[in-house]
C-alpha cells in the first residue's frame, strides 16, 4: 500500500471500498477553498458512469491500480449530489462532511498536512518544466442486463363444430314385372294354378357411428433470441484547451 498524496496519479483509476467492491472511476480531485488542499475525489458512478459521487480523499490509499477509500460503496453512492463543475460550494462541502460523519473544522485540520504542490489540477508554473498537461474527460459506457418481462406458454381447451359429409347406403324395394319366357317358364309353372302366398324381402341401410380420439398435432415451445439495437449516448464531456497568447512590445520609434 502506498499513499495517495500525489493526486496527479489518481484521475482515471478505479475507486474501491475497504471490502474491495468497485465504486467507480475517479474523474477529478477537488480542492478545499479555505485550505487550498486536495480534499475530495469525484467518482463517476451509475450504469453508464454519468453520475458523480464525492468521497473524502483523507484515509484513501493506493492498492495496485486501484484507490481504496475509507468508506463503504453504499455510503459513497448515497452521498448528497453536487454539480461536477470543478468547485464545491461551502454548503455542498458541509452536506458532504455531515454525510460522512465529519465536521468541516475537523476535516480542514486533517487536510493541513497534505502536500499542496501535488494537487494535480495543473502541472505548469515557475517551479515545473516548460510544458502544460492538457486533459479531457472520456465517456466510460457500460451495459447491464435487467429484466423486461416474462413470457409464458398457456394451454386451454375450446370447442368448435366440425361438419363432415359422410355417404351412407340404404336398400329400397321396387316392383319388377317380367314376361314369361322359355327361360323362366318352368319356375313360373312350378306352383299351383291359382294360389295365395306372400314373399318377404329384408331391407337394410348404413348408419353412422361417431367416435372421438385424441391425436397429437404439433409441438410448441418458447425460444429466446437476442436482438442488437444502436442506442445513442448523449453526454457532455469537458476538455482542456491550450492556446498561445503572445504580447508584442516593440519600440517602433
């Protein structure tokens, strides 16, 4: 574990709590107006990293590429919201100190031993080299999966009328008269000359018997497929700009 007095090395690193739970990415280090010392870490939180939560720098330590702050993840994410405009007002600082269980006086006393030359807001000046460092914010966009609904298969029974035309056969009696010929003469003359008698013919017909049976027709199931849509993330980022401003002082006399 190393100290984090060199605040120039903090921006862009991951902030984690003492239990190693990831809080977010450090986007800036804020200086206390009264003491001029670095006092707050601005940490990008939320699904897309677009929310900013402030956590005290005091008690933070480096662990590899991460910065371990002295407070739990839930406490940091529930901290009072403040505008990430590069400056915390006294009222915003007071709310933040109260949230973390500290008083403004106590914290400013603790900040007194921080090396002010390592603030990191700007590395140019008479005691540094002749170059400026230009920084800019970048979007750290992430996705997460959330439940959008449920789909069920439900089966029920309904009744409908089915009409089918079925051909059926039936027998009918008809009277047929035929003349006496040499071919049927013997049969015609086999009885008495004048007699009384009856002949009976049985008639029949087809009738319909209906039965039902259950027949499997098809299998139905649910399948999931993934579609990809393009979602536009519109967010403002801050960029530092550097230009040359030259003063010309020439005696043209």
